[in-house]
């Protein structure tokens, strides 16, 4: 830290305390989170590769899943490598700029995932409610150039102002972040100035991102449920429900944990609870997602068998 006036210092780096209060089991945490990171990368890379390589998966639904897999590779890479390094090292510092970059990418990728989940709900709505027009409505060009691109663009732009504003605040010390990455509220606690307007702006952005995409999910599934209930065949109803179940599970995990962090009243925030929810939100749910939405899917299993067949025949 550098001097700022007579009685203050300017923070040039932060210290990520993370799990440092449990020194005796940090090696165990390292092994668990390293395994989590490797599994997440491996599963998502597999889905990404299969979707690119197999023509049978060149459909709008799997195009969205490919985007989601790429996003989750990036998402875990924003927090876990630094967390793993901190578990092994006594130097747990992160530069002021590095902290700002980490927070921005975490929010950008989280917002993009919100919008992608909304777009996937719309895709399932069209597939079930308008099956004969599905190919026409959800053609690949419209998917890639309009919906998926819009999800990424909104995710990129929306957090910019808030992150720039947060890191334009004065930070005069202390510089210890009681978290394992640069999340919004732990960083704001260290600011010297009034953060009330920042907190209001963050809440407004969280409501905008979470509720806008969540409303699209709710409206889409309300229409889907209405359409399914009108299906006379029990087999048809079961097939429609099974098509949506994996996406609904993902939505529940993601929105539930996101709302628990960013839409809870400030008075309800505690360090321990926030860290626990953040671990689930940013790490553990990403391990579960590939198993939920793809790797147990019959089409993905068939694509994997074809890929193995092509390799063994060479």
C-alpha cells in the first residue's frame, strides 16, 4: 500500500483470506478443488468437442449447450486457479487491477449464463409448442447471430459500469478480503467512502439480469406445461417432460444460488454463508451441470460412441 495524505494509505493490492483460517486442512481443500476443476474442464471440453465434431448434434439446442460448456470452462477458470494457488502459497495477494478484472469476468460470465438459460427455455418452448415449425423458427443462423450473440453481448456490457464504479472508490485500508475471490460485497466492505449508491446500483442490475431472464424461463415453461397437459398420449407427455427436466434442474441450481447471494438484504449477509453459497454457485454447480444436461443424454452418448468408433478405426 502507498501513502495517501497524512493518515491514510492507498490500497494497491488485496489479500484473499479465503480458507486461511483452516490451515491444517488446506492440503485437503487443494486436492478437492483441483479434482473439481479438472472434472469440470474435462466434461465441458468433451461436450464442446462432441458438439463441434458430430453433425447429429448440429441443432439449436446443442448449439446453446456448446456455448454453455465454453462459458463454464471460462467461469471456473476465473476463480479456481487463483484459489488453488492461494491454498498452496503463503502469498495470497491479488493486485488492485487483477481484483477488478476477476470481479468483472465473474459478473460478465454469470450474467451471460443467466441469458443463455433464458434462451434455452425459449428453445424448449418452440420445440414442444411448435414442433412442426421448430426448424424454421430456430434455424442455426438465428440462433448464432441473434440469440446467443445477444446473450454474450449483454453479459459483456452490463457489469462494466458497476465494476468501474466500485474500483473508482477510495480504498485506504484494511486490504484483507474475507473471501476466496473478489466478489462484490466483500470488496465493497473495504471501501472508505459511502457505498450505499453502489449497493443500490448492484441490486438493480441483479434484479434486471436475474428477473428478466427468469421471467422468460417462467413464461416459456408455463406455455410448455399447458401444451404438455393437452397432449393425449402418456408417452408423449413423458417425453416432453424428460426433454425439459435437465434444463429445469440447471435453472433451479443457478437462479437459486444467484438470488441467495445478490438479492438477499444486506443485513442477512454473513461471511460464512456467503462463502458457502459462492462455492456452490461458482464451483460445485458447474461440476454437476454437464452430468445434468448432456452426459446422460442419449444423443450425446451416441455421439461419444461414434467418436470412439472413428478413433478405433484409424
